[in-house]
């Protein structure tokens, strides 16, 4: 009778140990995924900063005015009347 109980406890102990191992492996996988996503966030933040700088360059009012005058032959409204 006691050997049945011991055998049952052994099975429960092995199942518990396997559960701990699986849980640790899952935690390692999640930690690695978080680390990869943090690297992606850093890379995207750098790219976003570069794109903001590029946008500010392209949207510079003096650049737009120069392009309007040279490529589109536009003039100031004030000078057209004179």
C-alpha cells in the first residue's frame, strides 16, 4: 500500500520538475524576445530621428521658395503687380 503512495508521489515529483523546466525555458524565450524587441525599438528610434531631420530639411521654407522660383518660375505676389 505504501509503495502505491510512494510511486504516486514520485510521479508527481517528476511532473513538477518537468513543469519547472518548461517554465524556465519559456521565461528564457520571453526574455530573449523582449531583448530583441528592445533592440528593434532603439533602431526604430534612430531611424525616426533621421527621418525627422530629413523632413525638416525638405520642408525648409527657404528651400521650398528656391524650388518654387527656379523650377516652377513662381514669383512673389508683391512683385507681380510692380
